């Protein structure tokens, strides 16, 4: 059922947001003279490798001026609606990681298998609530996987939409209540 809901809302989102997305794509091409999309291999459900799509926010290892705005507002994540349509991702779930990150974090053993039992999300509890720290992120991811509910997902989606308006620090406070 979650997959159907994700697909319906991702389709609606792409249709409604396509004018905005098209304008941003054109601006990136004009300003940076490079592909406006950033494509990278990530690990998804059951550690299956997939291509994640994002808007390009960096050039030569530096975040661009436009990239700062795109990241702050979350607009850089909009192409992940395609990943949702392809079934690689969900709106809510643990963050899709690079294989290198999984090794670096030490999340390779049987203890971490449960994290990979769900599709990764565009947003999630760890993305909204944690500062980058492997133990805290693991606790949030595990909590999400073990306590997934419509109520939790709706709360996380509402908080994600609120980030551009409330700011990340206020959203973190709300998540950590």
C-alpha cells in the first residue's frame, strides 16, 4: 500500500513541480555549463544498488551560490521523485547511503540488516533529527524501521515540508521532543 501511495504522490508532485524544476534545471545549465543533474550510486532496500538523482549543487568540490539555496530549501532533492516512481525510494525512510559510507560507518554486520529491510527515503527521522553522528543516526534509523506507522510518516513529511519555513534547527527541536 505504501508503494502505491508513494507512486501516486510522486506522480502528482512531478506534474505540479515540473515548471519549477524546469526553471531550476535551465538556470543550473546556464550558470554552471554542466549537466544540471547529479547522479550517484547508492544502496537501497536489501542493499541493492540504484542511481539516485539530485540537482547539481556543487562545482569543483565547492557548493555553488545557487546550490546553497537549493540545499537550504530542499529543492535539490526534487529529482528523487523519479527514484520514488522507479521504486528505488520512498518519501520517508532511512537515508540511502554510498557503499563506502556503509563500510566507513561499520554498518556491515548482521546487526544492521534490519535497516536495509525498507526502501530508503527522501526524508526521514535521522535526516530531520540528527546531526551527522553514526550512533545517533543508527538509533533514529532503527527506531523508524521498528516503529513505522502512518502517523510517524505523516509527522515526518509535515516536518520536512516545514524545513524551508521553520529552519532546520527548529525542526530538529520538534523531532527531538
